[in-house]
C-alpha cells in the first residue's frame, strides 16, 4: 500500500491519471473512497490524488488526543505532496477536507495553484455549541462504536443524498460504519471541535490571492453563511450554490460538481479567473450543467 509519512504517522493515498496534480481531502464522514467519482472523471485530465486523514484506516490511528488538530491535517496534506515530489497542485476538499484545503492555501500559497472549498465552515456560527456537540458525539463513539453514527448519517444535510440516489447513500453509510471509532472520536474532539471558526481568519482571507472556488448546497444550512463569508472576504473567490443539495455535493450531484470544478480549473490555468476589484461587491457564480 502507498503511504506518505508525517513524523511517523503514515498517511494512505491513492493516485490516478497523469498531468498536473489535483488533490482531494475528504470530509469527517468520508475517506479517499468518497472521491471515487472525482478520481474517475478528473484522471482523464489530471494526476488525481485522494488520501485518508489520520484516524482513518488504512492511514495510522494515533491514540493520543494531541495528535489530532487542524494543523496536523494541513501538515499531513503537505507530507503527501512532499512524498510525491509535488511542488504545486490544485487543492480541493469537502467539509473537514475543505477546511484543510483552505488552511493549506493560507499556509502554503506557493504550493496551491488553486483552492476548491466545498461545504466548509460547519460550527463557525456557534463554535461553543459545535464543540459541545462534537464532544457528545465523541463520547457516544467511545461507548458504542461506529453504530452510534447511524443517526448522524441520516441528519438533515444528508437526506437529499438518500432521496436522490439510495444506492449511493447506502454505500456512503456502509463506508462510514467501517471507520475507526477511535479515530473518529479523536477527530471530532481535536480537528472538528478544536478548530477555530472561519470568522477568526478575516485578515488572512482578505490577503489570499489564490483562485478559489467555494461550493455549497442550498440545503447545507450550517455551511451557507460561512460560504457567503468566504466569498465576501476572498477577493479571488467565486461562489457556486447547488440547488436542492445538502452537504456532500460531490456525491449528490457528481456530474454537476465535476463539470463545475473542471470549468474553474480551466479558468484558473488560463488566467481567466480574475479577482474582483477593490471596493466592488461580492459576485456569484451560478452552476451550469455540462
């Protein structure tokens, strides 16, 4: 199995295709397998890499809580790129992975050709409540294992996937139940519940000049306001809102997601993705079908 290493923590990755690198970072309820449709589609155009965060086998599952933070997530992504001799790539992610992609761009702008930030910012509007909810769910995982996430898998931001494609939903739920309960509880405490809200990064976001695509489903309530905030703060960003879509937009609307991202990548690579002028209002990108 292919692994990168960050201070002896082994990070499993998969890659497909050839050409310019495109890296995907998964959400809390996902893994590299969540990106299968993106690996398939984009491998015709790019060298596509997806990896499992620490705590998600076959990546290592450190047992100490201090090994799980937002910074560790960024450093693990950096370790994967260094291991693969990649000096610059398009960096994308969903939810927890979207936060990782964004923070990687803030910390390693020279290595980030563009950023794709989908469904990010959960917990930013009420970080204390979110941290409490993460701790409560982590305690349930400690007591009862992955079975405790059945309700989580059927939450309000997930119902659209089940309605649209029951087979895809069942595969999502099956993969989730196979995760490490220890890794998931540690991730909830240290990465999810421990990260600062997006609103604390106003100055850094205003200084970001990397082409950035912000994606969100219109029924992903926890991420709608953070998506608007990113659009308003990052001058080099565009915002796409997918209609009748919940949290996992890459699973719910894979064709629309892929075509939207591909159009963005082509614009970024041809220098047609232009930052808005100083003092101008935040604009919006409407999603278009293939």
